[in-house]
C-alpha cells in the first residue's frame, strides 16, 4: 500500500498529516498501540502486553514491511508532529480465492484526539483503498459497550451482523460481547 503523505487540519484547527506507514514507523506504532491499549479496554490487548524491546520492534518492522509491500493490505496513520495519533489497518480476511473479496479493518485513535473527526477520515481512506484494490466486503469487530465506535461505523454504512457473547474477558473478570459488522463496498 502506498498512500502519499498529505496535510490537513482537523476540527480543532491542528495541522496533521495522513500517510501509509511502513517499517520505519515500527517503534512509533508500538508506542501508539501501547498507549491506546492503556487508555481503554476496547483494544484486543492491554498496554502491558505490547513490548518495546529491540526484538519486538524488529518483529513489528518485519510485519509492517510485509504489509507495505502488499498491494491489497496496509496501514494508514495520522501523525501530529511525527507522532502517530490515529491508525487504521486493512488486511485481507484470507489468502485463498474464496475470501479474496473480503477485508478486515481495525481502527484506533489516541484519547486526546478523539472527537476530532479522525475516525471518519481514516475510515473514508480505508474504504476508498479497499474499493480501489477490489475488495467487495469490509468487516470489523467492536465491543458492545463501545458506543462511539458503533455510531461511527453505522454512519459509515456498516451493518451489525452478529454477536459473540463474552468474547473479551477483562482482568477484573467482566466479560464483554463483540459485535460483528460489515459493509458492502
């Protein structure tokens, strides 16, 4: 994936940059994921499960290199002063022909930038990219109590298609349902 860097102003007037990231951003991406995972229980991991050792950074560089070199997958990030503040990943559901028409997306925005419209911007870019490379369906999972994200996805045309009861178990023992959503492109 190759999305050329472009600058824009978010709702509060802050100048930001959006681009597709690759291995050069591995450490920044892990730092981003660690912070957003610490800020909320909506992510699939806790922040302390995301390491920043040299081995983990190298593994992330390899993963991002593979994504960056794949014409049908990739990551789009929004940066503020070279710091990732929002990210969306687009990945194929499977490698075979039977699922080649489907992609999966995962979206996150740092807490201090939520409510600035970055989720909408990232989703618009991801949807355009997915259409351009030939995907017909976009899919995602969202926790049942994540009302802002569910509202965003519905606004973007996603339809709730099912529920996995107790899909996430938090450290305090609480279980949360995961809602499956899809969008026909």
